[in-house]
């Protein structure tokens, strides 16, 4: 009897657990490990951030849904993976043995790479987690009480841009519904080389479509933007050309800012020798399997594809 462990219970981990159970049958054991005891539907976070959804509407308890499929669940952060012993150490000191490991943790949010950024000790908001989205909503309400400039976008090194586009359009609509949009100038600041790039060099005519929509909704933008630091109410940005040379430095005031961070691999995964690249992302072959550790797989899913 094999033991399959799935590390992470998000949009990748939960389907991986269900499909593994369906494919391998009941004789084999499946265990899901997740840092929290709830699943969050990440694509709805931008709606939480403007009050269109509440926390309880986009989360659900993990354990009952897994256990009814005969899947074990452990609500503990993983602190270490030992691929030579095939063990995972948890925050409470317990260890879990595995025969096969599927990594679906999602990223570590690298707010620390830009001084002053992030919702925990910094001055910018995020929609990457439901906790962040709730903090963003509180800041949105402050904006509505005292309107002023808004900045939305992505930090240098970011690789997931869709949530910024969704949030800026959701925010535009939410402000219009409150009849405040004319009092809130919006600037989209992104490390992408052009609007609609999305980290994919565009999807169809996404450049033309997004530029048209931004003009239609009176959203200004700065591309090739390297945010260097954030202070209370100010975002400092170096605008670069296609060769990385400085074109202009911007000091942008804001009352509300939602800037997506760059991603890194989570600590327990990134620390495994030979498993990851320098950013902590798992190296895989054509089968989404680690070349060095053939009993470790990675499942990837973009959390904001609808």
C-alpha cells in the first residue's frame, strides 16, 4: 500500500487529492497537509476587497470534504522536507512519511523585496489571500471616506498579473457605484513591458483590448515600472526602457494601493537541495516530476483563471 502526500490544499491541491483517490483506488492512503484548516476560493478575493463578497462566502472547511472521500487531512504548516528519508516535518514537531509527494503549496509572497510594501507592516494592500483581501476592504472603506489617488499593479519580479487587472476594474466599478470615481484618479503601475502583457507576451489582442478599456475607464498607466520602495502614501517608481535603462523616476501619491508582489518558493520546499531553482520554484520534467527526486511531483494552477 502506497502513501501519497499532497502538500497544500488550494485550487491545485484539492483537485489533486480527489483525482488521486479516483485513479488509485481505496487500498492506497492519501494525506493532504495544509497550513490552515480551510480552503479559500482565491479568484473571489478581489470581490472581498471591495465588499462584494464576505469571507464566509468564499471559504469552506477542508476536513469533512476530504474525509468523505477517504482522504486524511492534517492542518499544520510544513517546516521541512527530507527527500532522502521521504519525510515531512510539521510545525508541531510531528513527521509524516510518504512514498510519493505532490507539491501544491502555492507561492511565498515576496513583499520583503520592495521596502515598505505589503499589508503586514507595509503600506500597500494585496488580494493574494482572503486575509489580505479583508485588510484591503478595510483600506477601501477608508478611501471611500476620504477619496484620493489610487495605485494598482504589480511589483518588479511579479509573474501573476491577472489579479491586478481584475482588481483595478472591480475597484473602478465599486467607486462608480458609490459615486466617488471622479474623486479618485487611478494609475496602473506594472513591471510588464506593455498593458495586457500578462507575463505571457499577450493573449490575443490583450494589449489593444486593455489599453482601450483603461482609456475608456480613465485609468492611466506606467509600464516597465520598477517600484523601488513604498512610504506612507507614496510609491517610488523607476520607469525603464526595453533595455532596462532609466527613463523617468516617479513619486506617486496614493490613498489606497494594491500592488501584487513577486513570488518565491515556500521555505520548506525551497530549502530542499536540488529540488528548486534559485527562486525556490520546483524544477520539473515533461511529466511535472522532479528530475532529482522521481517520487516528487508538482501541480501548477493559475489561481485567477476563471
